[in-house]
């Protein structure tokens, strides 16, 4: 039985990408509710009215969602389901700083491709292809590192670990961390 999260291996890239798809489905609901609350609060009757304010609001809501879960248990619901946990590179519980930095850096999955598409004035499928190529390159970056961690985790000082079957998926990170 593994007693320390610092000893646990990284989940496979396929497993992490599956969790990301599951996360996207859940976030659709979270964003729908957040968008509805925004529209009701500001009496938004047109999609262009306060469009940028809505985008900032949704960026904030997604950030709060991830940061809160990562700080409180190291796991969102999809991560619990697939027995993964976010910890620091030393296997400890994630701090506010680690969680916020990781959230901001995770946008690099999309932003460079979106910026290139914007700079090239790419339309329709070309824009989608550029963002998809960016995402594939980001995912493949994990294959180049011995620990198989994504670049944003390495920069943020965090790592995703695969919990063994004999370790409760809902156990707190502090109970599974090394003692001095």
C-alpha cells in the first residue's frame, strides 16, 4: 500500500484526457447556471450586451470552481471518479497560490492556438484546427517529461497522481502525505 502521495505514479495521458472530457460536461452545467445568473442580474436581453463582462464572469466562475476543489480535496468530481488527485510536487496539499497559478497556466491548452487563429484571421475549421493542434502539442509535451506531467503542472509546482485501489479516493491529501 502506498502511504505517501509523493510516491504515487502519474495517471496515463489517456486517463487524464478522459477526465478533462468529463470535466467539460460538468462545466457546461456550471457555466449555464452562471450565465443565467449573470443574464438575470444584468437584465441581459441580447447576447452582445455586456458580452465581455460575461466572459470575465465565466472565467472567474471556472477559476473558483477549480481552485476551490483543488485546495479542499485535491480533486474535482471527475478526478475522484477516476481516482486522481492534484498535489504539490512534494506530494502535499495544494495551496491557494499553486491552485491559482495552475488554473491560469492551464489556459495555455487553448490560448496560443486561439491567438494564432486570431492573428491569421482564421475562420471556421481553420481556427478549430489551430486550437486543436495547440491542444495536441500541449498533451504531447507530457510524453517528453520523465514524470509524464503536463507543462502547466511542472511550472506551477503541482502534479497529478493516480491513487491506488487500496487508498480511498476521498481521503484527504494531508492524511496521505509524508510525515516529517
